């Protein structure tokens, strides 16, 4: 995250007193790091998420109109990266199961322990910060790719606006991969989506991202898997399936090649650090 920029955090709860107590707690403890917004129902939560580009959403479940689960599902339709945390008095398995489907970071029960809630929010801020760094990295790569394209265009006397096409292609590729990474996806699928030949697509992808399609897709899948492994209720095999690896053994092999650890060891290390903290 850029220096001085606060995380945008949303608290949605229809119980005004509970909401105000939580706002005071987080303002006292995280006010220097977070800009806090409030919503009294799911509809308001969705509106604030759209208008303020919320990074962390703490949602009650039982709210009038659009409840917390429904709000989370709608958030996920347009925002793959928002860290969603459920804070509810309802200990129901069906809710916890739905929380997994929307890739919630955690599912906390009221009355909550302050330390537990703050640890979850610290993890959410860490994830949001990493995502911001990733976006800044990709923006820097896009600028570098544009400079390279501008140089080549000048040398070749090409004035057809290829830098604009490169930027647009990069944006379309990122959207396509982020929407379909959990499916069986190939370079040919992406090339056909953009109506490019395989050879031209390979050349342009490398120019855009500085690596080939498979490497980028693998890195994105593993980074997403690492985020999901922070949720203790999610099974490791389910994480692999959720990021596009139907074979659990193959997922573990790829994960270890990229991170140097198995998914199980990675999760154990996270929990050990949390315990020591």
C-alpha cells in the first residue's frame, strides 16, 4: 500500500449500539491505519462498497432486506479482492459453508474477543497491502511495456496507436485471467478470447507481463491459494480446486515449487506465527 494511504474498511450491522461500539474500538485501535465507513443494512453496504472501493468489509449476517451473505455474494461478483469478514451471532453450518463460497477471510461469532477480531483485521490489512503492491507492480510493468512499444513503433515508423492497443490488451488479459483462473485455462483459450493467433498472443503477452502465460497464471493461482490458506476452516484440497487444480497432489507439487513449502506446511507456519504473536 502506498505510504500514507489508509485502508478503506466497512462495518455493516443493523444493531446501532453494537455498530457504534465496534466503530469506537476500531477507531481507537486502527484509526491511524483505516478509514472506517458504516452501513446499517446490506443495501447500504453495497452502495458504500461501490462508491468508496472498500478493501475490507466486516458484515453482520442477519440484516433487513439484503442480508450479509447476499451482500457478500454481490460484492464478489464485481470485486474478487475485497477481504470479507463475517461477524455474527448465528452459529449455523449453512452460513459458514456460504462464507467459504464467497472466499470470506474469517467467520467470527458474537460476542467476539477483541484480540481475535484485531488479529483477523491485521491479516486483512496485510492481504490488502500485498494486493496493492501487486497492482502497483503490474502498473509499473504496463508502463515499461508501453515504453518498449513506443520505442519499437518509433524505430519502425509505425504510427497506428499500438501503445494504446497494448494497454487495452493488458487490461483485457488481466480481467480474463482473474475471472477464469479457477477453471481449466490454457494459453489457447486466452488467445481465442482476444481473437489473436497463438504466436501473436505469446509475443504480446510476454511484452505485457515480462513472462509467459503459464507462469503468470500459476503465480496468480498460488498467490490466491496462499490467501485462502489463512482461513482455518477451508480444507487444503478445496483450496486447490478453488484456484483451478482439480488434482490435489498436482496442486501440492506446484505450490511447493513456487513457495518452497507444501500447502499444509505453509498453513502450519501461519498458525504457528499467529500463536506466537
